[in-house]
């Protein structure tokens, strides 16, 4: 699960952030730069206040990239007893030497390297950081006036960073003047944490004081992992989608969210002359989205069209696509992973193959079984499945590997470990069939039946199987 990191200046703000549900308390002085450090006395006082209720991190400051200077400051911060020490890696030829100087400390303290999206970050540093025993890496912004994270690190580049870091065993974080609308765009990438400062300060800006109201607004947009000894507040419908939306009310109906005339250069085409270069492709998407409320007020209540555009950019960035139909299917599948989307229409139109546009339009909907219908130029029907998540997994492998069956009894729904169990299952590369029990799971089946429209027979099928 993605955790919420709240950057605070000391004990007073730490108490507000902790009371508001922040998962990680991060100490920094925003008046002293992107990674302005607070005093070690402030760190110790804050650790004492928190008393183990949440992990604590602290930054080392905007330091020159000199190995001994960085090592000495990191040692000083680590001596306070923080759980994580964050160290900025500004562009320099000294990066490897700085990381090497920190390796002895990394053996006993969790070090997080901070790269900067607005300073041309070199993600080739990740293997070096892992080799020197760093615990994690995150991307932030150095010059706050220059824009937000997504202004400098477009969505299509984020999966590459996260996947590379994860493959090296590194924890992954995203930060950089993040605002509420950024959260639903970043959650599908499943970073280990999202970091906030300015968004927690309301209208006073990042150098102002954080407010309980602003903390609550951000907290409500991120699914909360269970705390030790407490019930989980995770909405289990959302784990597979790696995203978040609050519970929907099927009686309110749907809204249509659309993206029109969205044109991108795409590597696409089956002909040899279409390989090796891009051509302009226009996307039109309409998504039918379940309403949360008939009085929408903030990002908790809407499905952002940015999610659609981010998904298209991410898919296009993967490389050459042979067919317009395949590209449309991938876009539809990506959008349908969000549990609020019940139907999506995707048109993919190639603009450079003649005097007019050519392409395909498909419609896919969320349903328990059955086929979707794609209307192409000739009006033919496509008999592919409705929502084929993870299309990149080879079909031969799916056929060869037998699925594992995992039973989750109704009594486990509120287990403190449940979020970790389900996250591990969702992240597995093996095919898994989850058999839910009764209790809250059965209640969810009844709620889902309202808008997925499956039969009572399907909804109660497990009741006839002994031992389920």
C-alpha cells in the first residue's frame, strides 16, 4: 500500500500530522530549502513525542556533494534515532564517492537517496545506490517555484523509475509540491509513499503551518493501511487497481468523463514502412463513472480525466504497437482497472495514412462474464474479453502455470495483516484465485451485484460448496 508522508517542522506540526493519520512523519525546515534540515534537538523532541506511533524520517539539508561533509551530517542525523535519513543527491560527478562514503552508515541506518525531477535526475544511479546498501530512493523537486513533480517527470516516465528501483530492492517514494489532484494520478503506479508539505498548509504555502483540515483532505485521498491492533480501513475493491476512490452509491447513476482530440506521436503500424518512426494518433475516450455523491466538492468525489491521459501516455511510452485495435484494447483495459468505471469507449485514429483518419472504436464494460463488442470501420465484432488486465503477460505462460487458490475467511477481513496479505497477492506474478468468505466479503458481493448486474446464482455460488 502507498503510505502518506507528511513533512513537518517540529513537535506541534508532528502532532497535527499524526492525529490526521499520516503514516510517516518527516522532519524538515521548508524555509531553508528543498531539504532544509531542522536541529537535532528538534528531531529528538519529535521522536519522543511520537513514541513509536509512526516512523520518523529527517533530511540532512541542501548540502554540497562532498563525501565527508555528507557523511558527517548523515551520521549526526542518524544518531538521533530516526528511522530514515534522507540525503539529497544533486547532479555531480561525486555521486558515487558520496554513496560509497555512506555505505558504513547504510549498514545500520535506513538511508533514502533523494533525486530531483527538475535537475535532470540520473536514474542510472539506482544500481549504484543499491550496491552501497541504500534502503530507498525518491524523486522530489529542488526549486519549488519551478513547478510540481509531474511538470518535470511526466507520468510515462514514472513506471520506469519505480520498476527499476523495485527490481533493485529499493523502497520508492514520490514527492515535489504534490497537490490533491496529483494523488489519483500517482496512486496507480503504487509507490511506497507519497510525500507532502505545501498541500498540508492550505493556502499559506509550504513555509506556513500545516492545518488539520488540509491534512485530512490529503489523508482521505490515500487508502489507509491498518495500524497495529486496529481494523483496516482499506477498501479491498481497490487493491487490484492500485488506485483509490471512496465508496460509490449505485443509486446515483453514472457520469460521463471524456477526453477528446488527444493527439500523440505513437510508434504504431503493421507495415514495414511504419516501423522506426512515430505517426500522429488521435484518441477519443468516454468513460461511464459511478457517482460518489450528487454534491461533488473536491478530488474525493470525481474521477480525474488526467488518469485517462496519463494511462494513454504510459501505454504509448512502452514502444511499438502493431495494431490500432491492440492499442485501443490496452487503453480500455487500463481505464477499466479503476473500480468506478463501468463502461468505456475508446477511439484510436491514425492521422497520417491518407487524406482522412482511419482507425478503430471499441466499447468495453465491466461485467462478471461475457464478451465486449468492438465496432471497427467495417462494423465487425471483436470477441476479445472485456477487461484483460496485464496483457503483457504471455498467454502461453498463463496456460502453463496452474493458478493457486487462496481462501480468505470472513473473519480475516479486519485482521491487522490483511492489507499486507492482499498487497502481496496483488503483486504476485503467478495466477491466483482468491476465494473470499462471508461477513464483510459477502456484503461486498451484494453491493457489487447492484451495478455489475450478475445473477443471484453467481452471487451465491460458493454457498453450495462445503468448506467455503
